[in-house]
C-alpha cells in the first residue's frame, strides 16, 4: 500500500525543515496557494523525497490534481523521477478527463513516454487497459513504443487507437539543437555548470521579459544553450511567445535554432535546408508539444514557409495547445496564411475547445474583430456555430 502524505509528514526527511515536510500533503490536497508559498521560499522542495522516494509531483498525480501538476512541472519538479514516474499515476487515474489533462501536461513537457512500473507495465499498457484512447494516442505521438502486450490488453477507444498506431504523427527532434542561425554546429548543455534554478529562471523570464533575459545572459553567458527542467531553452520560450526580437537577439549570440524557431524567425533558407536534409523535419515539435506550423502565426505572418512545410507533408490539422493553425491565423488576422492553410485542406469548421467553449476559426476571427479573416472564412463555407 502506498504511504499517505500524513505518513510522510510523520517521518524524518534528511535535514529538511518542518516547512518542507508540508509539501507532500499540500500537493496531495491541491492547495495551490500554499504550494506556491512553499516553493517560492525553498525552490528545492519540488525535488524533495518522501521516505518512500516519491516527490510532491508523485503525490499530485496520484491524487488527481492537474492544477498542482501544472504548478510543480513549471517549478523544477523532475517529470520522470523514480521510483516510478509520476506519469504512470497520471495515465492510470480512474477519472479519464483528469487523467488526460495530467498526462498532457507531463508528456507535453517531455516526461518519458516509455516509463514503466516496477512490475514492468508501460504507461501505454496502463492507458490501453483503461480504454483511454486520447492518452494512448498522445503517448504514441510522443514516442511510446507499441508492444503486442499493449495491443492485447487494450479496450474501448484505446484498442481503436492502437489499431492505427502506424498512422499517428510522431514527434521528431533530430534537428532541434544541431546548429545556430548561420548553420554553425551547436552543442547544448542542459545546465552548463549552472544551478537548475538559475536555468529555470532564465527560461521563465524568456516568455515575457527581454530586459531580464539580456541581464541574465550577459551575466552568465553559459546559460545561452541550457534547457529548463520542462524541456525548453530560452530561445524556444521566446519563439512560441512570438517574441521575435528576443529570439533574434539570442540567435545572434549563438543559441541553437530549431526548425520551429527558424520558422518563427522567417529563416526560409534554413527551413528549406532542414526539410531537404530530413523529411521528418515537418514533424518537429517545439516546447510544450507545439507543432511546427503554429510558428508560422506566432510572430510575423509566414505564409511562404507554411506553404513549403505543407507541400512537404506537414499536418495542416495538427493541434498546438489545443487549437489548429487556422484558428491561430484567424485570431491574428493573417488572411494570406489562412488562404494557404485552406488551400492545403484546413477544415474551416473544425471546432476546438478554447477557454471552456467550442469554437470554429470563424468564431475566433469574429471575436478578435479580424474582418479580413472573417470574410475569407465565410467565402470558404466557414460557420461561427456548429
């Protein structure tokens, strides 16, 4: 039987202070306010181990607390920590909706999709035996290997998913860290001798604060090609936030430029080289499992590059943070990009869940007051309500 948080609190945990003992119960209860206070005071407690070897993230996944999982994964928790990866409790949680949400958070931030329990059951087997098709597909998409045993135990929707496993789009990262913006080879070092807390701080501020990024990189140049615990480099954070000037500044200093980042920066020649050198580059994903086509809309409109990627076979319907490239184009008012996406088969009436409601690209365009996109979508049969 697993030890409860109360049991953990009663035990002595190395030289930990009384406050750090509390993190396990707080994580299990889903108390975000208190967890934030504890982590702010002592960042290292996200990696603290209870007597049974589990971390706060283990307690959060076992208790089915997605918001706590989100908090901890962004504050330094080890996403694949033993003795059994937190992902295993997430995919096996008895409520499918909660299980899916937790699994998406962990897998989208590079938790090992091939994690196994002590008795050898894989994450995919756990999801398949519960009939969790969406989780099974996500695991395969992120690189889980499908075995005969997985297929044998699969039920419900998961059985259908495993039956078409070969057709599921798989992530591809071979060109993610190999070169800078000028094609010069780059060697990434996750920490480069720096504390993980400092690395995480830089990647966190790279989502919004150019000034702090400059200060940190200039003070600690070794941070340039480090990677946060949730599988994201500083330039990747800037890229998916559409912060092109910051991404350009980091690139100019030698940051590794993935194909996704090259798309954001409009480096057409680099994208062309990547696609010609590796046909699987069209399946590259950025941080948080963001698809390559999404980067054609995050900053400046990159319709030409989108056309190149789509002609090479990129998935026009691929979801990134729950929405399609056409939804993104609709929100930005990128009519030229929208035309390219529609030409390559984008579903103008694909409904996705956004902020609690199902929305089509036209609904997004109307809400964002993007008249050109609204006209384009209506011209191609777009509807605001499905």
